[in-house]
């Protein structure tokens, strides 16, 4: 009798233990994010860390998943990690995407962009104060303000210059003055500290709202197409689809909660939106044109 | 312990006094606390505003020096974004006073000049005050912070600190104070109620007991067991009521005894009164009898007088009769008697006898009392009296002078009036006989009209009535005449007749060396 009981117990142990272990592994989804500090734009690294920590808490509170973030300093590190499937998803400045678009596109199942304004894609404007600056040619030797990490603004400016200025780049060279914030570039132009600035339209609108007299003093010299964005997140094709859906769902509901609002405020964005990756094509086209122009006018 | 009316006036006074004292103290304390808390809130607000202003100064000082407006704007925006209590921040640079940066929660702008109320706050020191800001169109706590470093004044940082928190705190403070006030008031009312009750209850007990004692309930006791003054008062009161009760009992006993004595005395007095009544009745009866006797005497005297007067009247006819008889005797001796003579004697005798008989009739009529009131002539009534006494007066050499208005009449009893005149004339005669030895004895009778009255004045020259008796002469039984000659009833009766029966007055006075008796009566206007 006693042997029978032991036998039954052993059989149950043999059956239930692997099931338990199997159940633990399969129910807990996890993912690692790679975040490139370079090109964080106006978001402070410290703020970004706090925001991500808060977001992690929110995501794991609502879902049985593990989320980890790795902050990377260089483009190479993050691209390497994404290539090696070290990260389930990465957030990078679009400039680095444009530089590595082939690779990233091949590894990505879906992507999302951050929104700074009301529109999905952003425009850049070239603002000037001096009435004598009527064309891009007049910017020769002038100081043009661009936010420190705003690589796209710089590309837009160069693209416009290459497109409209003479072949001799050196002659038409302007001086780029880096500012900590996009709005600082506008204000510096307004107060005459610099001659022009390249900023997103959303930033310019915001500054205008805060002081309508800004638009009276500043003049738009050039406007880009609506193809830009501050940050892009790519979800690796190897990442668990359920995990990605959970994350995208959590991203979508961020503006609807107070804590989500706090997180967005720390990132200084209005929201994050999943897009089809093909929507990035105009940006890539623009970049190709830029590359072509640059190479043609060397 | 009996139930007493607690909400008495005294209780109310004590209650109101304690309640109002507590209320005043609480209100005063709350006022001080509110003022102190208000100042504390202002101090906190000032401290926060100064801290922010200092932080702004610290960060923007370089920008102020280098005139980096964009930095200043961005920093102020950041500060305002991070501190929603800051309604506005203004940076005024001393070297660029026409480039004043104003940043609010909604926007920012460049000003060429400051609103006057803000500009006035700029000085070498930190200034703060609550102002109505035109920038944000609301009341703010404005702090003007001068930016000074390296010994140079670079400008001012002006901060409009929101009063919302201050007002909310103040509102909360006021509400808290109101709640505290209500609670304290409630407690104070309860406290006042119990204290008032504690103080007033013994007094009301004593008052109630005193009231009971005042309405005679002397067995009332006050039960206050405290050792204080009220307890002592209660003991004293109880002692007093005991004493009062004993006194009352003694008094009652004494009263009862007194009542018995009074009853006894009253009985005795009643008895005495009965005896006295009897005695008075007896005396009155005696007096009545005496008066009757007097009247009788008076009548007798009057009769005597009448007889005397008749005698006087009869003397002359009697003498004449005597002479007739003597002549008849002589005529018989001389044989002169014939029929003619006899007839003449008879006629003469009859005439004399008729005269005497008439005299008797006259006197009888004079003394016959009138029974009904009639109008009569004063003159005729006086003449009747004079006729009666005329011979007596003549015998005593008394001259009568009459000044009488013959037309005057009065209403009354003529016979009794004549008796009064006769009485007065008789008294005058007696006085003249007694006191006037001269040949000039006069009785003057004046009858005249005075208004609606008739004045009859009978005067003599007998020396007058002695002054010591002049007030007594009308008293009954008063006489100055020798015993047997006067009854003392004549003047009394005369006064009674004039004043009681004829509604007049009779007075006596001395004048012109004699006595004058004045009779005043209402004149009769009727014609006889």
C-alpha cells in the first residue's frame, strides 16, 4: 500500500513539474530596447532615463512582461546590437536610420514615430530676421542656428543650400550655431543674436503662440516637405509579435493616462504613433537626393 | 431639592456674561491668530518668491550682462513652467531699459516700459506687496528683486506670485477658524450653561425659599451643602427661618392672647357703651325735662310779664273805674243820681271794661303761637310788641325812637317775631333800668333794607354788654339778671326763632355806648 502511494506521488511529480516549468517560461514575455543617446535632441538623457523607468513600471504593471533598456552612445553599437538581435526594438534619431536604412528595414517588422506636433510628420522651416536676406544666397557668411542634435535640420539646410546655391560650397558657406534647444535658435534669431535658424514648424508655431510678435519679426525663407520626425522606433522582426503588440498598445494609450502624460512630457513629445514603415520612404528619398546633391557638388 | 425656574433673569445675565466674555476672548484670539497666520502666509509667499527670484538671478545674471534675451526668455519660461505659482516674471536690465522681458504662463513679450505700479516697486532693496496686476488682470503678490553683483546694479527681477495658494490657505484658515469658533461657541455655551447653573442654582434656591418665607411658609429650608459663602448664607437663612418661625409662633400666641383681651375689653366697652347710652339718654331726658321746665319757666315768666303788662294796661281803666265808683258814691250822697247819670256811668264803665277785655284779648293773641308761615309787615309786628311794653317803658322813662320802613315785609311767624322784638325790648329796658341812671334812656329801632335782606336793629344806650360775656349771651340758661328775674332762656329762644324758624340771623354787638341786636332776614318781595 505504502509503495503504491509512493508510486502515484512520483508519477504526479514527473507529470506536473515539467508542466509547471514550461508554463513559467512560456507566460513571461520579455524584450530589450536599445536607445541611442546621440540625437536625443532636446530630451535630456536624465529625463529620458526617468521617463523610460516610469514607462517600464507602467508597462509591467499592466502586462506580464519584462522590459529592459540599454542606453547606447554610438550609432555603431546600436546598429550592431539590432543586427545581432540583441534588441527587440531600438529608438534612434532618423538621421541614423537614413544612414543604415537598408539594414534596419531588413530587420524590422514594424515601426513607430514620435510626434512633436499635431501632424504625423514634421516640416522644417528656415527663418530669418534681416530683411536684406531674401534668398538662400543672402545667407552667405551668416550665422544659422540649429539645435545641437538636430541632424535632419542640418541636412535640410544643406539640401536647400546645395539645391539653390552655387557649386562652390566654400563660397556660400554659412556658420552653423548650435543651440541647446530648437526654441533657443528661434529666440536667438528673434533677438538678433544670429541671422537665421532651422527649426521644425511645430516648434516655430509654439514660439509664435507664446509671443505672436515673433512671426512679425521673423520671415520664413524656406519650408521642407512633411517628411520628418524627431525619433523612430523599430521593432525587430525576431521580436515576439505578442510582445510587440503589447508594447505598441501601451505606447498608444500613453496620452490617455496621467502617468502616460508625465512620461510624454519628460520626452517632450505629444505622443508615439505606429506607422507603416513604407511611410518613411519620402524621407529616404529626400536623403538620397541630398546624398546625390552633396556628391554632385563636391 | 425642589425644581426651580432656571431660566431666570439672573441666570440669563450670568449666562450672557460668561458666554459673551468667552466669545469676545475667542474672537480676539482668533483675530490675533488670523493676523499672525496671514502674516506667516505672506512671509512664506515672500520667502518662496525671493528664492525663485534669487534662482532666476543666479541663472540669468550672465545673460543680463551679455544681453542674452533668448536665454532669459527660455529660462523664465522654464521657471514659470516648473512653478505654476508664478503668474509672471519680468526681467528689467538696467542697461537696456527698453527691452523688458515679460514672461507669463501663456506667453512672453518684450516691453518698452513697465506698468507704473510695478515700476514704483523698483528700488535698491527688495520690495513686495499685493498689487492688482494689469499684466495678468488679477491680484498677485509682486516681488521686486534688484539684481546686484560685482557692486553694479544690473536690473530687476519682478515676480508676480500667485495669490491662489495664499487665498486658499487663507480661506482654509478662515473656515478652520469658523469651525473652531462654532465648536468653541458650542462648548462655551455648554460651559456657560453649567457654570451659570452652578452659580445661580443656590441663589435661586435661596430666592425661592425667601419668596416662600415672604408668603408665610416659614418651614422652608434651603439645602446647600457647600462650604462657601452660599453654604454659609444657606445656613444663616435656615437659622433665620427657624428664628422667624419661633417668633411667628410667639407672635401668634401673643396675638391670640391679645385678641382674647381685646374681646374682653370690647365686651367691657360695649357694656360701658350701653351704660353710657343709658346715661346719655338719661341726661338727654333730664336736659329735655330741664328745657321743658325752662320753657315752662319762660312761659311763666312770659305770663308774669303778660300779667304785669296787663296790670299796667288795666291800671288806668281800673283807676278810672275807681273814680267812677267814687263819683257814683258821691253822686248818691249828693243825690245827683238820675237815669242819665246812671246811663253815663254804665256807658263809661262798659267802655272801661271793654278796654280791659280788649287788653286781655290782645295779650292772648300775642302769645298765641302761629302755626303757619305768613307774610307780615315788620312795622305792624314791632308795633304790637311796643304796645305791649309801652307802658312799662314809659314808667321807666325810656324813650323809643323808631326809624322803620313801613313797606318792608317778611315771611315767617309774626307772633313769634313779635315775641323776639318784645324780648329784645324787654332786655333793653332791663339794661337801661339797671345801667343808665340818666334821664336819657333810649331804645332805637331801625328797620332798613340791605340788598335782598331786611335789617332790624334794636339799640340802647345802656353801656353795652360786657365783653367777657358777649359770646355767651345766646347760650341757654345764661343770664346776668338777679335770681328770679331772668331765666336765661329769652335770647336763646329768640335766636332759635330767628335762625331756625325764620331762616335769619341774630347777632349782638356793642356800639355807641350801648348794645345793638341785629336781626337779618330775607326780604319778602310780595306785596301785602
